[in-house]
C-alpha cells in the first residue's frame, strides 16, 4: 500500500510539472526575443546550459549572441549578461525589481537557510540585515576598528604554515575565520580544533553544496519536500535534517556566547553586542540580529579564503611577480619585521597584486544570481517575472578589449605611469551588483593585503618537485557559485634563516 501511494504522489508531481512546462513553452509574450541557443520542446536548453566551466561557455555565447543571451531550462528562464553596462543598467538602476534570489527548496525550506541573508528575498528583513552588516564591515572606518586583529591573525598564521608548508590554505582559512568571528560575535579562536570554527566551516561547506545547481531534485520539483524521510529515494530528507542541526548549532551557539559575555560584562565589541547592548530588543529583533551575525561568517569566509588560495596558485606559477613584490616589501620595511597596514600606502605593487588576484581568478565568477520580481521590458526585450539574471563577471574581468592578454597574471596592468593609464580597477565589477552586491568587499580588500604581504615578507612560494619532475600548476578553477583553484601542488619555504627566526618568534595562538 505505501509504495502505491508513493508512485501516485510522484505521478501527480510529474504531471503537474509537465503541465507547467507545456504552459511555459507555449506562452508567447510581447517584445523582442532575447537571443540564445535553440532549445528542445519541454526541456528547453537543458543540454545547453553548462554545469561546469560556466563562465567560459557564457563567454562563447557572447561571441555568438551578443552582450545579452537567454536560455530556458525546464520552464525556468535564465538571462546571461556579458556586458558591465547591461549589468549596471538592469541590476543597479532597476535594483528594486531585480534583487530577489532564486528559491532553493532544499537550502531554504528543508535545511533552514531561509533566515540567512544569502537566501532572503528583497524585503524589509533583507534590508535590515544589510544595514547591520554595513555598520560592522561596510566602510573603511568600520573595518579599521579591527586592524590589530587582522594583523595579529595574519602574523600568527605564518607560524602555523611552517608546520605544513604544502597545505597553506588550511591555516589561512582558520585565521580568516578567526577575524570574522571576532567581528561578528567577539569570539576569540584559541585552538586549531576550535569547536565553533569546526561547526561554522561545516555549515559553510554544506551551503556551497546546497547552492550548486542540479544537486537536489527537490529544487526542481518542490513538492518532493513533503515526501517522508523513510520513503526510498528520499535520502535528501536525512541530509536536510542533519545539516539543519549543524546550521542551528552555529547560529545558536555563537549567539548564546555573546549573550553570556554581555551578561558577565566582558563582551568584546562586535556586531551582536553593538546592536543589543543597553537596548530593549524584541524577540523578532533578536532573531534578526542572530541571523545577520551568523550570515556574516557564512557569507564572508569563502571569498577571501578562495582569493588567498588563488594567491598561492598565482605566486607558484609566476615567481617573477613574487620576486618583484618581495623587493618592494623589503625596500619599505626591511627584513627585521612583518608588514603592517601603516605600510600599505608605500606598496603600490603589492596593492596592484591583490587587485590582480581578483581579476585573474574571481571567486564568484557569475556573481549572485538575481531574480525578477515582476515583468519588465529592457531595450525592447521582454523579461518575465521569475527570470534568473546572471552577470558574467569572469568575462568582464577577462575581456581582451579591456585587459590585453587577460590570462596573464600581471599586476603592472593596474598601475598607471606616464603615457600609460591603469586598466580598469577590477573592484568596480568584482563584487556584484545592486542590492545583492557583496557587503564584505571592504573587509576582503584589507584581508587580502595583510595576508599576502605578510606571507611574501617571510616565505618563498615554490613549485613542487616529485621524482625529479616539476609539478606545473594550471590556471584552472572549480565550478559553482563560489569557485577556487582546482587542486595544485605548492610549497612554502622561509626566505632565509633570518626569516625563519622571525616566523618562530611569533606567538603561536593555535
């Protein structure tokens, strides 16, 4: 009996989906048709829309269809913007109707990310979160309250790298996470296996899987969310239950920590305490503060960490760039101490190197997907409500008309000189558009500088030799909403005995 009920349920779900796709297929809205690959009946461009190397495929579409292209997958319309001007005109200038998120049933409804900023629709609660995060990290004056924290964590990371010089991203992630937890919750990480960091990283890794297209059928057929966990094939329900527990452990444990510190009168100033201290806060406001603070970690950790992974790749592939940056660092501070933010204005090449990292290997190459909240016409093209809009930021940063020889890692392109203006600042297009732009761009800028400069001050980043063969890394990245370099081999070695002594003199915090 139960199996017959299951098949009936699935039959009805598929029938409803089929009717919906038929309706969408035969709808003929007014307006010019946005060019794009020709689809098949019902399934549309299911086999045209890529699941890997998406930015490269969409760049090829630009050559064939122009700066705007469209596709339809199982009734869902998707528009690709291959021009920064179009991205500004649609996503910035019309942000009031293009700032929603596509709905992910698995992530939002089943796991519980619906309360985090990454999933919230463009409504009052979303705008409230943005305001809270802006107060914490949205300006230079806000971020500069944490200069000492960023310096100390970056420097402590150098000591941790010495233990495992072939896996530098691991201590870097812990150090960046420690900075963010100080800002969000005033939480001081004291060990390599800190329980809150472990839970936070697990929740963030799970979010990446949840947002990857095609991982969960329930995102395509939302009615499946009502199938019980015991039904064969409903394993996603068990995953949702376990991941929901991880997410709530992160949000509740970190928030409870701040409240305990505040009650004891020993809280370090942070996003939560600044919003609650001495104020009468309602339960709803408290819930919003809790999720905004948690969102700061989940939304803020991967971009700078993945950019620093790109830094290790770029330096491994381009030792000539590394040597030039080290020469500048040595000229400014010598070899007896580590870089500080106060040295930054004297290091134009180092600053350009950090910006070139963002251009050469953007960590969010398609930005955050936007969703139209109402029908719209743009340049005569009809854009129906519910359309997903994607900006091909990777193409913006690799357009040979703007960045000649775009695949070459070359910080000099971003430094002006007499008769040679600098090429477009990558930060202008790298962090998204409209109300979905990254609220942590200022923090990312500061983190990149202090970590990259500190590492280059004392370490050489080298290729690995195995069995007499040099392991050559490649300029290749993973796929998805947030990307990082594909696995590659590198090794960090102290630049000298003096550099190693300087590293070992750093107080080891973890």
